[in-house]
């Protein structure tokens, strides 16, 4: 209920410093080539804001219909490892509109999309597709991650080959927490952004897209 109450299209586009906007600008191409961006998203959040932002921005930027955009976005991998509160219009014919109001039935439908991992098989199924999104030789960027150790271990990252690179925002981590995170990645290495750098600044200062 709380997440749905925050679903507001004006709010989604109101921040001039939003990192979604910056990311889209860096992904921008011809409409036909947009789906060939070599990027995938692994989300630990339940919300639908990224999908809705990309859908509406593509429609407005290229003058395309919702159906045309949904075909392109189907080829951009977005994996919600703990589930989500639903698809956005265009992804499914029965998808709930992106708005802060709801009915009891819509709350129940949204709740059914959330995974509470309590059994080993559920965990395995939930995280299994993630490895395909981060193959050897890829670059993994953590944005806004709290680095919960259990989630980190479930990702099963390739740390031994030395062929992957890792970068992370670290807005409010203490020095001790930073050292612990760096230890987790050995024998590989992770580059942590400066303290105080939020997501947008981390992207602009550290990451060439």
C-alpha cells in the first residue's frame, strides 16, 4: 500500500537531478537501436518506477505508442529478485495504471507479486537468472545498495576470475563498513565512490556509459 501510494507520474519526472534521467540520456540512441543497449538491471526493490520511467520517456522522446515501446523494453532485462508489485501498462493487458490509488483487489494482486524467500528452492529459483545477467567479463555497478551480506552471497558473483569489474555508490557507509565490503570482493576488487556522493554523482564521476 505504501509503495502504491508513492506512484505518481508527475513526481517521477519532477526531479531535475534524478539518475533515471541521466541514465536514459546515456542509453539514448535511435528507437530501433535502443533495445541493443548492453545493460541489465538486477533490482532488490519491489517498485515499478524504472519500468514506468523508461516506458513513458521512450513514448514521449520518439512519438511511439505504448505497444511499440513495450516490444522494445521486453529486450531490456530487468530482474526483480524479490518480485515486484506488478507490471506497468504495456507489459501486460491487465497491468494496473501507475497511480497512487488502489482497490482491495489491486492490493491483493500487488502483494502476490512479492516473494518472501523462506525455502532453499525459492531462493534458488529467485536468484538463478541473475548469473546470466552478469557473465564473465562484465561490469557490475551497485547503486544504492545496503550490501546486506545474505543478498550479496546469493548473487554468486564471479570474484575468482579477475575478469569482472565492480563499482558501487557508498553514500553513507562508514570507513569500517567500506573495508568490510572490500573484503567481501577479494580476490577481486571493488571501487567504492566517495562518501557523500549520491547515485547521480556516482554515475557522473565514476562510470562511463
